C-alpha cells in the first residue's frame, strides 16, 4: 500500500521526465495480466497496478481509430480557440475575465484551453475544464441507467435511474438563455427501480460562483419536494460505493472552492475505451441526438461475472480496450474536517479533460477506494455532431471488496445529446411534475 506522499513523489518523477515510455511503445491487441504486468507498471496508479498483479484485471491493449481531441461540438472547438488567455481565477477560485477581473455572464466551451503546468493555478483550471466537459455537450437525458452493485461472488442488485441535465454554461446556444441566478448546470435524478426506492428524486441547482448548491429531494411517501442540505457530499449515493461527490465526468461533482488543489505533474496512463471507433448517433423525431446503443451489435459493457472463463474480479469490465493517454495528476483534499475522504488523487485526461482514475484515502491516510472511468465517442453519419462520452464509472471499495458500476452503454439504455429539455422543467413545480 503506497502512502499519499509516495504517490506525490512518483508523480513528480513523471513530471521531471524520468518516466518516458512513448505513446506507441506497447502496440495493439496485446493482453497484459499477472504474468507480464511489469510491461505497464509505469502506466497505472499503483493501486490499479495491484489489480493486474494479483489477477483481478487483465487488459487488452489497443489504439483508437479517431482523435479524441477533435470530438467536440462546434461551440466546443470554437471555445478552444476563443478562450485562450481569456479567463483567470480570483482568490475565491471563481472564473473571471483575465483583463477586467469581472465574472463572465457566459462561457462558451471549456474556460481554460491550453493549461500551462507552470501556472500556479493550473490544478484548479484543469478541474474547471473537467467540470465543463459535460456542459459543453448540451442538454442530456439518460434513461434506464443502472447502478450495478457487485461483490466477490458477482452480481448483487441494480438501482435504475433517469437523469436530466441542463447546462446554462459551456453549451453554445445557452448564451441566449435568461440566467439571472448565475446557474451553471441544472440536474434531476429520478429512481425507477427497485420498488422500495421508486419515485425518489433529487434536483440540484449548481451555481457558477462559490455559492453553495441548492438541493431538493422528492419524497414519494409524502408526495412533497423538500429542500436538502448540500453538505454531506461524501456520503453514499443510493447506498452504493459512490459518494455524491464522485459524479460528473470529472469524477468529482462538488464545489471547487471547498477543496485544496495541487498539481503533482503530467504523465501517461492507461485508460479504457468502450470501442476503438465512435458509436453512431442520429436524430430522433424530437430532433435529439440519440445514441443507438442496442444497434451497435453487442453488449458494450460486459462484466467479469458475465464473461466465460474470466478469472479476475467479477466487477471488472472485460469488454474494454486499454489505450495510453496523456493525463494531469492532481491532489485534492476537502477543507471540511468532517468529510469522509482524505487525500484523493485525480488523473484527468489532458485532451478529453475527464477523469481516468481517482485514488481515494480516508482521513487516517489509509487507501480506501479506487475509481475508474471508461470513455468513448459518438458521431453522426455526416460528422456534424461529435463528442466524447463517458461509457462507465466503476468504483471499488478495497476494504469491503465491493464495487458499484454506473453503465452508460448498456443495451437497454437511451442517451440523448441536445435533449429536448426546457429550463422550466427544473423549477420546483416542474420537478414535482416529473416525479409524480
């Protein structure tokens, strides 16, 4: 077990250039397992490498047939050019105009393209980019998303949820929206299964300033919406291994000013992709870009307990292709002494700007959880709509030997980019309406 301090030293060595494995050194279609793990020991966090060494994970290496840094909606690509040097951070870690010091009324695309490792604010800028990855994609709807609970014996149970996400920032057309409350993103989650949880709903209003979230919950038993505390974000979500702060494409979904951030370096790391090619998306009758997951010809996320002959951990995704990716290494720690997590290390893709790995310690500096996010991309037939998408999020409680995976690419799942949502749906009245 490596301490948080040792991880920092390791990351700084990578920054100094002492680990120089070239991106194409491993080749494609090679399998890494407990017999040859030494070939990739410099390309995984130590905790993930332990999975390979003890036989919990074997990895099929491959190469992508597309360039992820090009897979952004048009306004995302425009923002990559227009926002260079445009924004900065004030002492409260809020985004401001670099020239005037005023908070912008709208940000198109990612706020900080071209982060410089020498910038003392680099860590926070990387994290903000990770926040905006999902916002750039526009309104999203995810139907029948399973939170899959697994233990060493295999499948335990599913919690099925519906997500509605409406960004008021990052998404280009949102510039025309009235946003007097300075909202960044509106999110609704509604549980449909199992029976004892069905109808439970949560809604979050996330602000672009340091102002704390507004969080509301719908309680089926009393058929009422109640305001909830935005604190306790390190508590379990739906009884899973995920905390509420483990969400989003960044692997962190809390408020940035609530944490201390430190850049440890930049490195290369193995990351999983659900396919070497982009998935197909086409417009439905509501003019939404809908991913036809079931039409891809196979179950894209397949777990160890479902895989014939698999000898590893039952919760590992055996259908993934592992690709070497450039990544920022960032240490984060909550300012709240009652927060359940201690020091945490994020590995953030330097081109996709989403989480690849997250290593979590407790308050006594003991390793607790290991988090991994798989990726993919979607494209329309005419390539007028391109974007990177998260394919799954897996978190393993190493003490309990229990895992939860949120699978965004199961065959029954419906994912809609540019979803036909309206901001009014995220009012208290609109929230109660969808919950009922």
